[in-house]
């Protein structure tokens, strides 16, 4: 299998599609799979955006 983010050939890939406040199952989008390292990095980036303080209007 190949990671869609870094291109490395790996034994396993991951896809996070559903989590609290995150749902990619109901959206049309390009499905991509990540190696363990890319999955950890992408999850950290996603959580940083979700957990960021709200900007005042």
C-alpha cells in the first residue's frame, strides 16, 4: 500500500473519517489514506484547528 500524503510504500495505511466534531463520511471528497507517521501529523493538525480558540467577530 502507498501513503497518499508522503508516497511511501507501507504495510498499513489509516483513514480517520469519523470523530467527535469531525465527519467526513457525509461529504463528497477525495478519499486518501495515510501511513502511521502522516496519520499522526494530520490528526494533530486537525485537532489544532478544532481546539483553537474562537476568533472574536
